[in-house]
């Protein structure tokens, strides 16, 4: 297995764990219930695909193979042991860059409760620790306010707009790039997020 995988990461009632084939029913039901909430931000292919869409089992097999090769870490996001979303560490690169990107989605019924900021903090610390990466990046549509709040809460640096960066729902869309390097969170991002949540609650 690749370094840092498989992994189970936990902070409070939030857990990251490998996405498994047995998640199929819960995952499909969650996506169906959140179609209107998620589809405006879902990436699409600019090249027409032939044949049926991959099954969930094939989707998980592909992600698991990528995890074994060390280029992707596909996490299920659990809240109180219930599947509520997904977080993927992708584009893992070593050498002189030592970087990765993080993408995520979460069910609307738990949005705003700190679930995804906690998940992103866990994954970021895992990247800087177990994977020994130097930089983590998150790219977000400028119109996606809930997702922008995640990086704002965690203190990711805004690195500006990437024009026509990703194909979304049939068109090339601008994204804002946010990043952190290991030097910016010497005590870990989970610890900083815990401190910020405590200050906000107080």
C-alpha cells in the first residue's frame, strides 16, 4: 500500500475513512437527495463519453487503484458514524513540488456545522504528516459561497483566480485557488481549527 493509506482519521464526531463498495446504497441515496445542492458544482467531461456510466463498484475500484498507486486518497466523510459526504486528496505529487489538491462535497442537511472544515483539516494534517507533503491546494468556484466559507474558516491563502480552470456542467469555469504550506501550520491545521472554533463559541 502507498504511504499514508489506508487511513482512518478522526476529530470529535467527524471521521474520514476509505470509501468502500459497501457504501453504495448510502452514497447513491445521499447524492440523489442532494442533486440540486451538488450538481451546479460537479465537474463534467468536455469530451462526450460512450456507453453506460460506470457503476459505483467500478468507481470505487478506480479510486482504490489510484490510492494504492499513491496518487489519490478517496475518503468517505462520516458524522456520528453516518455517511454525509466525500473528500478526495488528488494530484499527489512528490519530487520538488510535494503537493496535493483537496476536493469535497457534503450533504446539505449537515452543511454549516463544521463537518467539512474538520474533514479538510484532518486531511491536510495527514498530507503534511503521513505523506510528508509541503503544499495543499483547494480550488473553488467564485459563486460557491458555502465552499468558500470552508477555506475562510481554516485560513487558507487566496492565491487568485484561475481562469477557465475546470469543466463544470458543460462549460469551462473560473476557480479561485487557495493553498497552505506546512510552514504556515506548524502545530497542525486541526489544532488551529479547534482553537478558532473555541474562540468563536466563546
